[in-house]
C-alpha cells in the first residue's frame, strides 16, 4: 500500500525534476497517440520539440512568442498571489495596442526619437485604464473583477475593430480593415540578425527579474503575499486590501498593454483587427504553470510557446491535423499540472495493518 | 471518425509515395512539386476554409504522385502567420497558397526571403515577382441571386446577414440590391452585421430577427449553414454561401453561390511543375468557373430559372455588367450615370452602399 | 406570430445553452471548485450528441451521450484537481484546449451533415394559444430542462440537507471535514454534475439551436456561462435573469440593426450585451448598499483531508 503524505515543505529536488517527468510522460503518451492515429511517433515528436529550436530563426521565434506571455504572466501572477482575479488581460493587451498604435498613427510622418517612448507611455496607460475599470468597481462596490475584466475583453476587441474598419483605416489600403504601416520611428527592429526577435524579450526578462527582486526583498511584495494568504491578518497588520487590488490590476493591465504594443510595433507593424491569438488567456496558464513565481513564469512561457510552435511544425512536417496538436498540448499541460503533486506530497509505502482500519 | 481516417490515410499515402520517390530516382524528384496551404480557420468550418481545402484535395486528385500537399489550419492573422508561411517555405514547399486577406503582409515579407518559392495570396492587392494574387468575383453570383430574389420575394424585404464591412462584402450587398431592385424597385435590403465570419448561433439569431421583421428571403455573407436552416424551418427562402448547402435546407435553398478553387489550384501547381509559373493578379468569376451557381431549388419556377440563367450568361458574355449605371447611393445621389459602369479598381475599394440598402 | 412573441422565443433559445452550462458551473463552484473548462466540455458534448444522434437516429441517446461526454471530461478535471490537487484555474484552461482538440478530431467526419432537430414538445390545443402558446409550449425538452434545473438547483442548495453539505464544502472545507462530511467525494459529484450540464448545453447547440456540427461552434459561450455565475452571485434564480438578460440584449441589438435604429457602427451595438451585463451587476451592487463577498469562501482552493 502507498500512502499520500504531505511534505513538511516543498521538495526542491522535485521542483526541478517534475517538469522533466511531465515531458517524459507526455512523450510516452504522445507517442502512443500518434501511433494510434497511424503516424510515425518519432517524426511527430521531433517536429514538436526539436525542429522549432534547431535553428537560430526558430529560437528567435520562441523568444518572440514567449515575450507577451512572460510580460502578462508576471503581471497576472502578482494579482493571483493576492487573490485578485484578472481574467481580462487579453482586453488590456488590445487597449495597449490601440493606444500605442494610435500614437504611432497620429505621428505617422514624424521621424523623431521621442515617438516610440510616447507610444510606450500610451500603451501602458491604455492597459492600465482598461484594468482600472474592474479595480474601481471592485474597490467601490465589490463588483466581481472576473466578470468585469472578462466582459471588457470583448468590448476591447470590438473597439479595435470599429477603429480599423472606421477612422483608422489605411487611406491607401483599398478599404481593407488595417491601419497604415507604422513609420520607422514607431517600429521595433530585430535585435538578432536573421530573426524577428525584438527588444521586447529583453524588457520581458528585465521585468521578470525586477518582479523577483520586488517579491523577495521588499515590503510591498510581502504585502501581496500576506493579503492573499489571510485577509484578516493583513487588515490587522494595516495593509490596505484596496490598495492591493489597485496595485495588482494596474500592474497586470500595464504589462499587458506593453505586450500589446510590442506585438503591433514589432512583428505586425500596423494595427489589424486581430492583434493577439489569445495571449491574455494563455498567460493565465503560464502564470500557474510557473507557480506564480517570476522565474517559473519565464520557463513556463518558453515551454508553452514551444508547444504552440511545435503544433505548427507538426502540421507541416508530420501532417498532423491541428486537432491532434491541441490534444497533445492539453496532455502536456495536464501532466505538468499533475506532477506538481510530487512537490508538495510524497508517496510512502506503508505496511498494511489488519484491524479496524482494514475493514 | 471513419471518414476522417480515410481522408488522413489518403494524405499519408501521398506523403509516403513522395518520400519513396525521393531517394530512388532524381528524375522523379524534380518532377514532383510540394504545395502548402495556410488556412485562417479550421477545415471543418464548412465555409471559407472548407472550400479551399476541397480545392487542395482536387489538386491531389488531379496530379496524383506529382504533388505532395501540406496544410496548416487555424493560423491567426499576425506574427503566427509569418512564421507558418516561412516554415512552409523553408521545409521545401515550391508553392504556397495563403488563403486570407490578413496574410498579405506576411506573404510579401517571406517572399523576399525565399525568391525561388512561389506564393499565391487570396483576395489581396500586393504582388511581387514571386507573389501572385487571386480572387473571385463573388459579386457576380450576388447579381444572379438578387435577380431571383427580385422575382420571388412577396414582401419585398430581404434580410442580409453580413460579417464585416470589407469591400468584398460591401460589393456583394450592392450587387444583390441592384439586381433585385431592377425587378422590384421598392425592395428593401436589411443588413445585419454579426461581426464574425463564423458563429452559427449568432447567424441563426440574426436570421430569426430579420424574418421577424418581415424578410421572406434571407441571404448571407457569413460561413455557416445556420441561417438557411432557420429559413427552412420558418418557411422562408434563402441562398447558400460558399458551398451548396442544399442538404441543410432542401426546400428553402433557392440556389447557392459556390466557391470553386480547385481548377485554379490545379492550374497553378501544374505551372510550377512545368516551369511556366508567372506572377499575376487575377479576378475570376462565373466565366472562368471560380464562382458557380448551384442547381436551383424546388421553389424557383421555370421562368425565373430562365431569367437567372440569362443574367448568368450575360455576365459570362460580358453583355451584362453587375454595376452598370444608373446607380444611386443611399442618399439618392447619382454615383454612376447611365451608360457607364464601375471599373474593377473602383469596385475593389468600394465603401458606399447603393439605394435600397439599409445598413 | 406576433413580432414581440417571436423575438422572445429567439431569446429563449439564445439563453438556454448559457443557462444549462452556467447552472452546472454554479453547483461546482458552490462546492468550492472553479472549473474554467466549460467551453471544452460544451464542445465535446456538442460533437458527441450530434454524432450519436446521427448514427443511432435517437435524439435521446444523443443527449445521453452528450451528458456522458461532458462528465468524462469533468472526471478528468476532478482526478487532476481533486485527486492530485492540481491548480484548478490552469487545469480548467488546459481542459478547454484539450476539449477543442478532441471535439474537432472526433467531429471531422461529420462536418456538412445535417441532423434532425430535437422534436418540439407540442401539447395539442395549448401550443396554439395566442401569445402564451408559443411562449410556454412547443419548445424542446432541453429548454424545459434548463429552467427546471434552475428550480431544482435552488431547491437542492437551499432546502435539502445534501445541498447544505455541498455548500459547507465550498464555504469551509476544513469544518465540513471535521463534521465528518466527505469533502472530496462531494466536490467530485459537483464537478461531474457541472460536466453533465455543460455536455447538455453543447447538445442543445448541435441538436436544437443550430442542428449541425461545425468546429468550435460554441463560439465563446462557455466563457459567457462562467461570467453569468459571477453575475448571479452564485444564486440559481439570478442565473435565469442573467442568461435571459444576455440573450435578450444579443437578440435586441440584431433587431435594432435590422430596423436601422441607431446610426452607430455595428461594433458598438455588438458591445451592448457585455456592457449591459457589467452595468446591471454594478447597479445591483450599488443598490444593495451592503458589502458582501458572495463567492464561496473556499472557491478554487485545493483541499486534502488531514491524515
């Protein structure tokens, strides 16, 4: 018999080992799945995990796709630690793209070094403003932030649509729903030759580092933890619940806004009706896979980004339909989440005792 | 499940023959083309993407082991599209079909990096020596169905379910309205925008709302057969979109505008095989068979069939122009005087509605 | 049919899938489990219900299959979150990714095939009554079930001992455990119920609302259902208001477009259901005056009985 036993404290060894265990389990069950569907398991797995990272361009793509996930994941993790449920990062991302992109379009013909900083300010402010609505309603009227932030995502997407189909439409664009291409001063050039990787990845990593230091060393980082764990104790200690709600939502909104700007000023280069394939939602998974820790978020973002790119490669190289790659990705996430168990608990063999318990 | 496996096996078989041919004889290898498709939706949408995938299957059928096809579905318009297109080019595809307007700028960027690969972009306007553009004159089909509606509507009110106000959709609404009002000068076309290409529930709701407002004919520029199903149930009539949707509405479907990409795809892949591929912009319609009219439904009487056929023939001969003057806009202003007609260039960026449209 | 009556009938069918799925999620959340996989469970329910109905010709079997398929995904979720204490939010989102994939894999062969719509339950005489007839009679079984389940859930949670135990597990799992209630088993049951209801919501989509299978046909309705649970402040009857409000505004904005009532971009009209939901929730909060946290206190928190 095996008995489940809580560890006195999380196991460091398991913390490092479980991701590998999860990937191993995914590989084994994935191979079974592919074989069952009549595919060569080795070719499929190679396409999923190896091809995407076996070239400089591929690594650049990985960083490009991970950048928004890291930025948003860091912001959301801070909120989730304090029990603030911002589900609407996608909408905040869109607002960041709208505001930052709006500046780029307004100063379309201006080629000055201040254009881009102004776009950054506008994007962060836009994301924050969108997150401030649930923050305001939550702190003033106790309106649940899950509903408000989620509903505002749909509104944000429609707002962007109204703009690119309407006033911001490219006058030379044959009335298609897209803005002008941004000017040189408003674009983020690649930082590595031969890739599309832009400076956003450096910003994302810097934000992760700062979040780590903030969380570990400063009082306000500590506050978040306490408020999340025990509201009563936090009140007693004089920490303001309201301030926490505002702080985390503005942080999450601002970072999501920044992520939105990096998408439109980086690889897209203009405003289009769809600026994100759902990064704001995927980042929620990333935050939890990373166990709400900045370093974990960075690693989780890279892994999740790989699973998306791997899904495309598997379609191209192994001819797998997208449905299979979705199932496979779900399995990977399930295993990652399930093996977390081993960090906090252990299985102990126990001698079976006869008697009252045996019945 | 069974159907799926069959189709997959077929594909796997084609891939296997390709792989076998490669090492054995160099001659065969050069006589084989790899063709890739990039889809914006799932191939199971039974609409836009579905019809393109039918075209891909036509290529496989027509060219047998001379071609190996690959596709990637559900590719988001944005940074992901560029990566997918690039990967298809890098993995040895000789010709790549990108089947959504939003793929235009990514195609142009990748095409610069892969001058030897041929690219084909649907519905756009940017070309390059190795980028061709193809599009279908869907509005010609709208002229035919508008003719039928003008003869068969009793209330004179038609419900038009539209996706997004891009020129293609605007043109369609206008062509339909002009043809209908030629037979029924008091006809009123009520347009409802569902802000989605693809949401069966919402499309059905829009159809119900329009029928409740007195529409006795429903037509749509969205992808799913849901509006036709509603028409069948409510005893009104409608037109199929993108493919023949008779199965969903055996009585209600008067006819359907069918997108037929297969012949063009076969022709272009063949051109690559024979080394005769050249860049071009083509806009094919009823004449070339890229747009087709499905068999008429039981509710279309003989004389109306004859009139619709005459209109179709007129467009094919060039004796009938769907946008021949006089054309007045919604405000009643004369936009195209008698004896003139709108040029292709004017059509391709159309953003105004003709008299009789309520949008 | 009178236009107002006809519109109301449209609202009923727009609200029904939301109501079914939200009802299931409400019970799961009342027991303390947050399952964000509603969209995935709905899709799997939709495709299973469609496939089985098409193959067997029996809508009853189809509905049962949809419920079982939803429950199967919920079982997976329960094993991970209740058995292995995996994070509920992340597991739910992963369940949606998984469900989208599974449904499109299973459904690929069924695209483009129609199926008989669920039969309407007509009561001779009554269905022909003016106004009341089309409003109250002549809907299909799932519509009646959606409303009946709200009443049943309200009664169960509010009036029965089992319902009280379920709420106790969501409000204070440790105390419930100390009193000898099987917290994990109760939560498992609640999660499975949530899966069954999501599966039924999917079946309504693919068998009644739009009788067909196309990929991703839920088009985000699972997310709206989740939001409605919050809107309802975890009270079953308010769910009914929320679902009909959302469905109602959706239909009305389509009508407003058809009538050409407002000279604004259609996108602005499409925003209305979302804005209306926020507005009404805010008004309720402002009107009630008192501060309270409506969410079950243990929502989303893993529980492991002390050894």
